[in-house]
C-alpha cells in the first residue's frame, strides 16, 4: 500500500456522495458509480476525517475508543486509508 507517514494529512475527496444509515456509512464513488459500505471502525475513521487530519491524529482517536495496540491501530488505519485513496474516496491533503 501507499507509504503514509504519521504526519500525512488525509481529507475526504470532495466529489463523492455519502450517507450515514444506522451505524454504517455508504459512499458512492463517481468515477465508477460503485457503492462502498464502511464497517463500524471504517465509519468511525470517516467521522474523524470530517476535517483533514494527520494519520497520527486518526490513530490517537482509534486508540482512545478501541482496545487495540498502537502498532495494530497504525497498521489498520494506514491500510484502510490507502484503500480509500486508491478508490478516490480520500486524498492526501497538501
């Protein structure tokens, strides 16, 4: 996956449509009109990046809310964010 440092700032892409329904977020990517459903943790990360955030800030939030090691949280956040970037759902903020 992408090499994301703790200081990399992530933001939501502007041209996507999304909706929260019950406790899940559904996102439609315009390039391929695909529907993506985020799980509970993915939905939480989506909420955290309502405003642009550093990877390290996302990890800190996840550590506060989930019983997981810092290493595991970092790996999971980076993997998830990489997927969102590849799908055009998120982007690295300048």
